[in-house]
C-alpha cells in the first residue's frame, strides 16, 4: 500500500486543489451561490425595459407570481457562463391551451429562452414545450409535473465566444435537468431566440427589448399572455 501511495504522490495531480464549498440540501443554494430570489423581495430585479421596480406578486410561501401585463423582469446583475437553479409552478386551475397555458420563459443573457409552459397534458409544437430551447431544441423527454406542483430546472449555460469584431467564433451550450431528468444535453445554441425568422449570432444581436444594446446580459423572466406562473428559489453559480 505504501508503494502505491508514494507513486500517487509522485505522478498524480495534487495542485491546484479544488475549492471546498458546502453543498447544502439538494436544491438549496450552495455556499458559493449568488441568490437571486429567496422570497424576501425584488432587491435583485427590475422591469426589463424601464428599470422600474417589479410589480409582480410576492407570496407568503416565499414565491413570486407573474403579474400578467406588468412586463418581464430581469436581474440587475449580468452574467456569463453559469449554473442556474430555478423552481416554478403552473397555476393549478387549468385555463387556455397550447402556448396560452402557463406560458413564461427564462432568458439566459436576455438572448436564449428556456421555455416554461404547462406541458403535462397540453400538446403544442415540440420545440416550444416546457424545457425546450425555444424554437431550437425539443427536450429529450417530457418530464413535466401536473399543474399546481412545483417543478425545477437546473441549467448549465456556457456562453458563446466572439472575436474582436463581435462575430461568434464558438457557439454557446445549454444543458438542462427538468425535475432531475436530463432533457437538454450540451445543446449547441443556434443563436438568439426568435419568434419568427433566423437566429442571430453576433455579440450585439438581441431578440428582446434590443434598445438596451449588446452589452447588457442579464437573466430575464418573461411575462407572457396566458401565464400566471410562480417562481421561487432562484440562484446561480459562476462557472
């Protein structure tokens, strides 16, 4: 045994040593997380267009609910490559169908939408259902829970790389676990999320509220018709 230990000391990689963190209970923020929403207010958020205070509803269970028509919200903090945890819930009372049932979305860097939708028993186009990279990639499986039940996304986002002129030289990637199930496996992002038309890949291309310009890269949560979605326990880690 001593012989093998000596070999390991001589030939294996010992430095640098990974930083030690406290992982906590599954789903709770680890010690190195940036907590974006914990139910105690909207300190880290503002209106995605006007920068005015958020007008969504704060609930007693430490969640927030979209106030339909009040506008999307975004973090004041911008982000690059991240691990993101988000929990969300479709209203228990089912209304509408297709894209008008529990619709919202999580936009990474205001550019790439991970769809939020009631897909438990609600058929729509496959690359527009819950856990899709909207209009780009359908989920590997439908892991949706019933309306009224809390669901989770754990997302790994690696941002694209650009040259000095703002042209993309390496596509970004997205991996998603929906309720603990792998549904997007290192998907190469085709470009910005587009409702109609081609995806754009330049550094300054923005599909939403483009007046903010190419330098603004926040996390955005969408206010969409037929929504009523609730969110809680949102945190991220830089990677």
